[in-house]
């Protein structure tokens, strides 16, 4: 018996719900649409479209990956971020809505004109590319330690036609300021919080999530380097865990910086703005 498109979408959605994925039907639509090059509307206007054995097998494999709790973005191969469609692979973290809030805050806090901006720990290039897309006149640099992540970021920049200067290295070592903004979504999950993490994090690069200890090691280094990197009216913007807001404020004070906390979309204190006191 030939499976029709609607049959497989419905069955796949039900199966994903049974695997604990709340929006299983919608995610099945995304997977089928991406794999077949169809819009959501076309999935239903062409509901009786027959699928051959090879197509059916491929779609079932993709749905099975999601059922094993592999992040949807890895299954699809892309993730929308701040109006951009970014290629993502297991070499990079999946860009998240919380980081879109960070980008909006940075854009609102930047001076007019051709400001210099640095994105530390760029991963897929999400922050750097979103900033460059919003403010083409800015000079944006992006840094990551992982060559695999940089390959993804460079590919995104080329495909989107956005000029960002990428470099490999540890934090901002070897880079010269001054920058109007230094932005960083660094690994910050503490060791004692590993067991509390969503199971989907197991598919994402551990080095981009777990820095060891209390999770603040890399952030400490970058905050210590901030006075060298920042312009007089510049700011260091950090995404972090909500339990880390107070320790980061203390780190800022010790370096002659004042810290302003901002809330993410869930109302948690997970974004910090550090400026010269």
C-alpha cells in the first residue's frame, strides 16, 4: 500500500507526541516540509501526493532522529535566528531565542555609525551575523576556538552575503580594541548542574556548554580582559545562568566596571551589561 503525504505526516506527528515531544505534529510538518521542499500549506494542499519507498525511508529516518531527542535544528540542518536562516551542525550550539534578546539589547546600546564589535565564542556565527545584518555599517569580528565551528560560521556568512572577520583563538587573546561592544555567549553550565540539563543537550558540543567547575572560568577571563578591550563608552555583554548574575556583578566591580542586569524572555536575570564605572 502506498503511503500518502498526509498519512505519514499524521502518523509521524502522533509518534513524536508519544516520545514526549509536545509539539510533535508541528515538528513533523517542519521535518517533512524541509525534506521535501514544501511549505506547510503545500503539505496539506498536496495531501494525497504518493511517496516512493526511498522518500518514505528517508522521512522515517529523520523523524526517528527527532524521536531520539536529537535537536530539531540538527535534524533540519538549520535554525532561524533574528530573521536569518542559519545552517547548524553538531559542531555548534543551536541558536536560542534568549540570545536574540541579547542581540536586541546590544543593538539598542550601540552608538550610531561604524562601531567596532567583537563576538567571542561565535559558534554558528549567530550573534555576529545578526548584528551585521541589522547594522551593515559596523565592523564586526567573531572569534571561536573550534575550527569546526568557524567553518560553519564562515559558511553562514558567505551564504548570507555578510562580511564578518572570523578568527580562531582563545577568547579575545591577540585581538586589539577598542570595541564599542564585546558580546559573548560562552560555556557557563556548572558541573553540579549537568544532571539537570535537558536530554537534548547531549547532542550539542560539550565544550560549548560545560567549562568545568562553577561555570564561570571563561567569563572571569573575559571580564578581566574587558578594560583592555572596551572603548571608553563601550560595553561587555554576557549571556549566563540566572544563578550567576550576582557573581558576575562582583567580578565586574573588582575590575572597575558597573553591571546592569537584563531579563530574558522568561523573566530571568540571564543577561549582563558591563561598562566602565
